[in-house]
C-alpha cells in the first residue's frame, strides 16, 4: 500500500473528515436540484398573465382592460337602457364593438399610426392638453378670486355698444372752408348745396346701426376712436386721412354699459378657467420642451 493510499484511508476513518465530506456532498446536491427546478420553471411556466377579468372591467384584450363603466355608458348611449334591461344581443353588440376598438387601437400602436396620421396626432395633442388642464377645468374658484378677476378685467363685461354714424369725406382742397366750430360745421354738412359745393360725399363705410366692433372694422381705428366719443347729433372735427378730409356725423351712439358682477358671473367663471387652462398648457409645454432634445434645421434658426 502506498503512502497516499494509507493517508486517504486514515482521513476516511476520521469522523470529522467524514462529516465535512457529507456536508459538501449535500450542498452540491442542493445546488444541483435548485438549478434543475429553476430551469424547469423557466421553460414550462405560463406567461405573466391573468385569466380572471377584474370586477371593474368587462373584458381583457391582450391584458388591456375594457372598462365596465365605459361599457355601461355606451350601452346607455346607444340603446337607452341599463345592464339589467338590455337584451343579450345589445350587450354582445356593445361588447364586440369595444373589443374591436381596443384591438384596432393596439394595432395602431404597433404600426405607430400616431406618428403619421394627422387626425390621430391632433387627437393625441388634444388629449394631452385636456390632461394637463384637468385641474383648472374641474376646480371651483372662490367667489373672492372670481370677483378679483372681474374687477381686473372689467372692460370685458359690458354690453355691446351700437352706433349709427355717417362718414362724410371731402377733398383736401375743401379743408380751408370747413369750419372747426361744431355747430357751424353741423350746419355746413346739413346744407345740401354747401355739401355739393365742397364736393362732400358719404364714404359708404357705415350703413344703418352697427355694433361697435363692426363700426371699428369699417371706419378704421382713427375714425372709430373719434366716433366713439360723439354724442347723439354731434359731429367730429375735420380729420385728415390719406384719402381726404373726414367729418363724422353721429345720429345715435348707444355706449356700452358695464354688467354687474352677478350678471357677468357665468362669463367671469368661464374666462377665469380659460386663463388658468392657458397657463397650465403653457407651463406643460415648457416642461416638455425642457426635457426634450429638440434640434432645429440651420436655415430655420
């Protein structure tokens, strides 16, 4: 017997050495069994899906839920009935339509339709804007906040002014003969013979009574600013413009009247929310721009 064989027999007979060997063998066996079980589970386990439809949904389409609330709302919209009064055909029709919609939406995502279809892109933009503005749309501002907004923008909450005015235009050569004193000028333009002698004529810019916004469009800013301050029966001083000398003859001027807060409250609330929505949209766009990597063509910078 060689020296190595004698040493191995001695080690085997040593109880402590036997215990160490047994522990090592058991540990190795445990590791091997664990690897086998893990491999079996990996290749035989089902995918991470659920086979149970949650109570708040009516279906799962590729694990995407079809909302029960949306189903009931659509059933009511299409047939005017609730679930208990709907026929089996009606229930199935609504469910099939919703499943079809979800399938096409998922396919649209796969095809990246949102990147190419303008209608889809517009709908996505609107959806994101609504999500950003949701708090402003649903919040109820205090009366104090609404009143402060009303007082800050009081010029918005007035009745629409109405005026009936004639715009008379003269050639520049008539300016020396046109009086500057209002009463004398009024008599001058009311006299048909004098008006004809000075080659005065109706410019035709205004007809009958017009709201202020229409009169401003037709007369232009400078003439409208002069007309707005005229009382009934008054005339303006001669106004020199590139096309001649203008004199405004005001027949009736019904000026805007401010609305009280109570009368204007509904419009104030709408304007308040619209302003809040615009602010949220602007801040949301700013946030998205900051986190995005936007490159602009050299010729458009």
